[in-house]
C-alpha cells in the first residue's frame, strides 16, 4: 500500500511586488495552516516523509504542519519540481518516489493538486482550498504503478470553523 497526503499551501499574499515563488503566507493563511495541522494526527500513517515545493508559501506551510505534528523540520525535502500547477508534472514527481517510502505528505500548488486528486481519487472535489488536506491510499507497493486510489480523509479549513 502507498499513502499520499496532498496539502495545498495556505493562503498567500499578493500585496508585495514579489516573484510568485517568493510570496509569503497571510495572517489568515498561517491561522488556517495551524488549524488544519492540529486536526490531522489521526489521519497520518505511522511513518512518512514530507516533500514540499520550494516556493516560500508552500515551504512555510510545510514548516507549520511539521511543527504541529512533531516532524523534524530539517527532514523536510524541498523540491523545485513541485513548484508546478500541472498535474502531469506532479504525477511524474510522485511516481519517482523511492519504494522504500510507503507514505508521503506533499505540499504543493493548485490546479495540480485538485486535478491530481480528481484523476487518482474516488471522489470528485471541485477545488482543494488553501491549507486543504486530502489523503489517498493506493493498492500497490510501487509508486510507479499508482492508479485509481481511495480518498480516506478530506480536511478543509472551512469545515473546522
């Protein structure tokens, strides 16, 4: 079995004239990341690795989640190729995961996350919101062979307010 948890970065700011990759989280985004990460412990596999897009808003979200689930922040793996909005590129990165790891928590961006969830999950989701959490399970032992999976848990900030 392979477990994949996709988390869309929390709400980011458009206020400063920065390159897209450098945008930081808003106060609202920070609150939502803390809120969702405080409610996921029961949905986490026993062991996992955390991958994050190298974009500031995704990496900041990953750090908040890691702190709240007691995952060492120095163990987060930052991947430039996760800075994508294309589900085919996201799929390629996921399928490249070493089979030594059965569970991955991945912090990334939309449309890639929503489109990936709708392609590989068994429930259609109109939009995975910022700080949204979707857990999928695949009945395979090889990341390269993931196909239709089962969505085990969905946690969106609005459902916790």
